[in-house]
C-alpha cells in the first residue's frame, strides 16, 4: 500500500471528477490520502472530502500564502475544528519566501501561533518550507518545550545539512513529483542518499506534477510511479519502499495508525488540548 502524505483533493481542479480521481488512486494502491487545509474558508471543504472518501484523512491549518486573508479569530476556529473533527496533523502551515509581494511578519505570526496550537493538541505539523528552511528551523528550535510533535517537511528541496536538522527535530521529509525530473540532480541525490526511515511520499496534487505529466494536473494515482523513480534512485524494490514509506508516514502522523487502511477517517476521534499545555516562542 501507499500513503500520499500531501494531496489537496478538495481543490477546485478536482471538482469535475473528484470521485474518479479518488477511485483511480485506490486502484493504484494508494490506501490513504492526507488532505491538508490552507485557510479557514476551506476547513469545511477538507472535512467534506474526508467524510465522502474513506481513504482521506484531514489536516487543518492556515497556509503562509493565505495569511493576508486570515484574521486572529481564525486561530480560534482552528482550535474548535480540532476539538470537533478527526484530524491527523496541523497543516499546511509554515513560511514562504518565494511569493511576492508578501508579509513576512504576518506569515511568522500565524506560523508561530499554529505551532503553539500543535503543541496544545499534541499534533504533528505539515510544513510548507519553500525557500524558508532556515527561518523555519530557527523557529522550531526556539520552542520552549521538551521537543516537538514533529511532522513532515513537505516538498523538501533543501541541503543535506538542512535535512539532517529536520531529522534531528523528529521530522520526516516529503518527496514527490519534483524528484522525477532528471535535471533535478541535487534533489535526486538527496532522495537517493538520505536514511530511508526519513522519507515519506507525496503528490501535492493538483500541483507539482511529475515529469511525465508535464504541465498537466497532478493526481494521487501518480504516487506509485513517483515511488518507482525513488526506488530506482535508491536501488531498492518497490515493495521495500512501500513498506518503509508507509511505516515512516505512520510514524510522522501517528493518528494514521488509529485507522484501518481502508477505514473511514471518522475512526479518528477529535483531539483535546491538555489543560496544562503552554508553549512560548
């Protein structure tokens, strides 16, 4: 089986044929699809998709590219959603130093506040790290708490040193379509040489399509072929990679282990924040 640890199946690009896309993924052996939210306005869409399709498991968060549309009470809405809905992670959250124009201070505010919420609820995070790895690592290290709940650095494209720092902090690294392009030599070498237990697989569909899709829409059914690229780079079998990446995904997102491979996300109970939780950054 395969786990797609990052797929925006709620996105408008899938509105015409979402059921077909989900069925194709299941037929390809993708047993679980993690669907992260990007803003308060789509919490409901993520919840709806995960209720409709048993393979889907939700994450809720405010993406750095959407912070200009956010308000502080969205954080209260996030807490309420976590207490009410089954969930496997806080996400997609993080920083983005690529988009322009942008408000770095506002991005950092929402990232820090959501890290606090992740600690309150003892949930891992799905990190958006585009051109922002060092600032994110700096904020993670500043946590005044005994470690973090870890999670996944989504669409990782940093250096080996940066990868090692995430691993030390308890994170797995997400690899997907970008790795399939032969010209991505640095990324491919990293995927080939990192410890196998540090790697999870993802599509980020409908975005980051693999080389054979070109500029078209990505989909979760592409995950096994993406995995085949990684297996070839590492010189291992697909079965070995499937076992390892599934184990890694469940280690990064422990609440996935509470549901059957084909069970409903409703098998996950909502999470409650410890009364004594307190994080300072």
